[in-house]
C-alpha cells in the first residue's frame, strides 16, 4: 500500500515543499529511508515507532520504504515526524489514504504521541501554500498562531497522534484550538533622556536612525558608548508590513519565540558577544543552514560592542551583507539567501588601553597600529558616521535636567524618513551620485568647504558621497531644505572622525 503526505522542510529562512511517500509491502520486516535524509530524519524512525505503539496503534511488521521527494536537496529537522507517522498509518490502512489529500502536516512527535512545536513553521507553511494554495495546514498547538499569519483560512491542530487519527479515521471534528490568556507587557525601552552630555553623539544617533546610516562610536571605557547604542532602537519607527513578515520568517526559522500575534513590529535588537563565530554571525552550518545574527537583526539594529575584539574574518564577512541587505550562503548541497538589512552600530576603544588621547594612552605606536588594523579600511568605509565619544565632564554627569526624550526624537526621525520616501530614492544612506546631485545640491559656501577638504586630502571621492548623504539627512531632520548649506556639511564632517586621531577629521 502506498501513501503520500504533503509537508515541508526548511533551508535557511525559506521553506521547501516536501512530499513524504510511504510504501508498506511484503518482504522481510525493515525500514528504509531515501531522498537525502540527514541524521535527524533518520532518528525519526525510532521516535515515530515509539509514538505509534504508545498510542495503541498498530505498527506494520512488514517492509517499509520512505521517500522524501524531491530528492535533490538534503532533508533535515524534526518537522517531518508527523507526516512520516501519518504516512505509515495510511499506508498500513489504519487511516484512509484519501482523507489526507486536503491537508499538509508539520510537527515533531514525542514518544508518548504528543505533537510538539517545531521552528520554522511560518516559512514552511508559506512554501506549501505557494505550490498548493488550497491545502489546510495541520500543526502542533504551539505553532497555530505562527501558521495563521501565513494562511488566509483555517489552520487545524491536534494535541496528540490519537486525536489526529480520530479525526482522519473516525470522522470526528477537529479539536478546538485552546484559547491563550496572553498578557502583553510592553518592555520599557531605554530612553535617550537618561544620557548625560554627549550632544554630538546624541545627534549622531538621531541622524543614524533617520537616514539608516551605520554608526561607529569610538572612545575610552566609561564614556557611554554602549549606553548610547542601546537607546537607538527607541528612535526607530515600527516595522512596515513587508519587513515585519520578513523578520517574522527569520525568527520563526531560528526558533526565536515570536511576540503575541506573531508579527514582529518592534525593530529587532541583536548584540552578539565578540567571541561569536563566523557562522553565528552570517548564518550557515553543515547539517542545516540557519540564519545568523545579522539576519536575526533584519529590520532593526545589530550592535557590535568591542568591535576591535571580533575576529577580522568575522568583521569582514559583514561587508557584503551591509551593502546588499542579504546574506547568500552556499554549501555543496544547499544554497540559501537570507534577508540582512540592518542598521549596524559599532563601539570600540581607540587603543588596547582605552585612553586614546595624548597623555591618557600608555600604548606604544606599534600596539595602536596593530589594534586599529583589526578594522579594515573597507569595513570602516561602511560607517557613514564615525563619532568620538569622550568622557562626560563632572558638571554633565551631575546635571539633573533631563535631556530630550526618545519619543520626541522619534517623531523627527519618522518625519525625516517620510521625506526620503517621498523622493523615491530609498533611505538616504543608499543615494547614488546622480541622486545626490538631484536631491542634495550643494550651496556655494558648502561647495567651497568640501573642495577645501578634497584639496587637503582629508576627504576621498567615496567619502564625499557619504558626507553628502549624511548632510541630506541632517537637512531632512531640520525641515527638508532642498539645497545643502554649510551648516549641514560642517556637521556631517564633524561626524566623520579618523579613529587614529580622535580630535581630527578623516576621510
């Protein structure tokens, strides 16, 4: 007897439809799997057998052959447990095979027959529905909310394999999805009003949020770099529908718990430790391709504290994703493209001892050069904003007058982003040279300033484009003047310091 069950598998953050074909026939009792199953899928044989017997259902003492089609890519994960069990029961005539046609099945089985949550249900259900729009997903109870976001229609569930068999074999109604008593408690975001002093760094945060400019904060320990970076998410607007769905797909694939309702509306915040590996940062793996930290931060902020302590190979691997907004991971048997449009915030000390300025630094010139070489020129060039963060003065630290709060700054950020959207060229950080000539022409006094910087060699051609982009964002935050004046250009240059010379200005 042959049974065919629709399901899906996960590759990176994308689902791929899989058909589980099960044949139960004559011959010596045995169990064979084909179709490139990995070790996790092979272990499903023992899990499924124990679950079926525990539920009091018969296990066929015959020859069982299972094929995962199509056979062109490796199958992995625990989500194929449920379709495998259903296929075996249908092929051994415990369940009528024709009752399976309207459904697709995804889920893990416990040894007692319970259906357990699996990661990546949202992209897997989306993959099945793209091939057969009318199929009704059957998923564990814990995955119903996640699957419902993708499906325009009903999603069925069951608590145990026995319940599922009662529906498919005996015609009983599908069990109701248990109502969840969800109490949503909004976590308080760190507020910019708590920052004392640092007027230039505060303004750099606002510019970074408004124009999607990557920001590098450099300064001695205790100057407030991490505190400033942690307040950036509070300046960002909520995610639009498209980005929210993309972020939800990534987090679902990674097994990250989703917020109530499934949609990820708050911009994600990821702050990996500097010991994170290359695969942990950009994604990948050997057995299964999984999203990395840069994909988990899609639509939000990736904060890399102690940037100089990250391995150079990890830092440089971020260069391409930062430019293109996607990560492409290729292995011998699989290829995945994962979203990675993030706002990168880096924080670093100017040298190993952290002093930086003359008279405050005890490092040799060799130690300084070696430390700064960990940050390659091409990576530093991705930062439109490079700001020196000095230690606040005692007067600033003891000042009890709160600064401008995040809510007020966020309103300006939203207004500036709206102006950029109306121009139709995307975020200001992506403006091309021709687009800059159109939307950010320089006033004569601003032109004289940048010409002087170019003549002195303190600004390169690429650096000029980045300074003009930042100046465009500064103008948008001030009301959106079409012509860029000297005030915007000087402030943009002030936010582009050379790490090797904290008080100077670089390219």
